């Protein structure tokens, strides 16, 4: 009995087509979309992987949308809103500051940031950053690590801010955690309230990646349907 065989030419054509489609899909992730940069306020160049919400979707990566509100560039990060002060494309880094702290007025952060959420984020990671944490107490707290915030205190309640990763759970029973915000790092023990306030106004740096984070131990890849080479 003669065994039926497929045409070698047809098989080769099909294989070549599959390779072409796969290669095209992979290269599409490497090659930035060709779009003219946008601008908003002080940020004159908003380019790939970022885009404004009003730009075509192909101009940026998913999850890297920015908005232009009152001529200010805004990043939404874990339900918080942050003023974008600078975008450094050469080192893939953003300088941002909580919108409630950006204008220099006395205020709590717009949104308290969870340390765990930031650590699990596949797009951004903190660079040279610590935290400023706010607590409120019904009695005076005698601890130089915690600085009184006069403009938020009154009516029998005192609000304090601390700079660094102090353990909030070790506070006295009369104190409760209120809010936490990433803050630019400064190697100062027990800074004054004014110093902490200036650091919060300075903002903090976020490094971005839409591929795999690289460390000396492993690659940390986002949970998505595509992968890119890590950047160093």
C-alpha cells in the first residue's frame, strides 16, 4: 500500500509562515510604536512606553497611561495620584510626588501606600526611597523618632510623622496608624518635621520596566503574556 505524504513544498511554506507570525509578534514587543511625543505642563516629552490617556492606545504600553489635569502630568499608582516632576528615559526613572503634598500645603497624603503592593508591582519599583508615616495619638508621644505635625493636630488629637521604616505596631495603645507615603531617601537620623516635610515635597523615584526585573540572583518577570529582555 502506498503511504500518503504531504507535499514538502506545502510543509515548508506552512513552517515559514508560522515562524514569520511568531517573529512578528515578538518583534512587535521590542519595537516602540511610532507616535509623536505628547506634552503636558512642565513635562515637555511624554513618549514610549508612556502616553497620555487622550493619545491612541498604540502609542504606549498597557499600564503606562498618564493624564494631563490642569496642565499637570499625573500618574495613578495603586489608587494614589502623583504629580510627575521628571521623566528620565535614559535610566527609565520617574520622579513623582503625592498630589496633596506637591503644592506645599499641610495635608495628609492623597492615598496611603501599602509596602506590599509596591513590592509586588510588575511595572515599577522604588529607587533609593524610604517612607514617611503618619500616626495620630490621643496623648503626647515622647519619642524623637516621631515629629509633631502642628497644622494637623488639635482638639485633643496629636498627629505625628516619622521618617524611616519604623514599626508602627510597636506604638503605644493611644496611637493609630493613619497614612504612609514613599519619600526621597536621606541618611539623617531623626530629621526635624521641616526636613521630613521638604523630603515629602521632593517626592520619590520610580524605576519602570515592561519586561523582567534583573537582580544578581534571578529575573523577576511580570505576570503577562509577553516577555522582554531585562534592562541593566
